[in-house]
C-alpha cells in the first residue's frame, strides 16, 4: 500500500506562511547546493496532492514544471471545477475518498505539499502516514498555522532528526500504527 507523506517547512512557532500567504521567510535557509533532502524524497513519489492556494502560489513563483513534470499525477484540491491540464486534475470531491483510492492503487508514494486546510483535513481522517517537517529558525508571530485546532490527537513514531548549517532542523516521524 502506498503511503501519504507530508514534506513541509514551518517557522519555529508553527507557521507555514506569514500573513497574506507570504513565504519569503523560507529564503532565510536558502543555500547554494542544499535541498534538505528534497531530491531524494521526490524520487520516492509519483503523485502530489496540493491545495489550490498553494498550487496558485507555486505556479506564479516557480512555474508549472514544479508539479506537473510529466512523471507524476497532481491533484489540486479546490472548490471550483476546472478542466484537467496535462497530468493535473482539479479535484472537487471528497479528499478522503481520493486518498483512499490513491493509497490502494499501484505506484510510488503520495506527497502532500499543503496547504494548511488540506493538511488538517487529512489529519482529521488520520490519512498522513509520514511527516517530514523542516523547522526554520525564525519566530513569525502570526500567519497560517501548520496544525490547526479542532482535530483529533495523533501519536507519532520518531524516525530521525537532522540539523543543517543554516539552522534548519528537519524532523521525521511516522504515524504510529495502533
């Protein structure tokens, strides 16, 4: 069975974006030649689930090849119906049904790239199997929290942690199986 992985960065005080969806704080840890394990992680996935706001931001800032590189399926979780574009599907249905369908299929792992609404919906239904969270050495004081209130608690199993010269600390946990 395929697993669903969260690979995301947050501030030390738990924010994945500043107010107005500003991600500029991520530049604090940019370093030539350092990808914090993203290429290795990316080689293990062939499907991406992403919220529409995150998708739109990435399209504007990085471009379409970041998600739809021709080698993976992309599901943009949205409330607005849009036609499929390449291997990108704009999904308006039940996210639980989508994830259960994807997990039961053939292929590599599934990557959730945010945003917070999608992540917290997945957490409510205990669908995230792996958490790789990079903590950026900054206190933002406000913005979009990674983990919102009003969801069930969840036990995690520690896998590893890594520290980097930039001050970034990467935490790796798996969902603890009951």
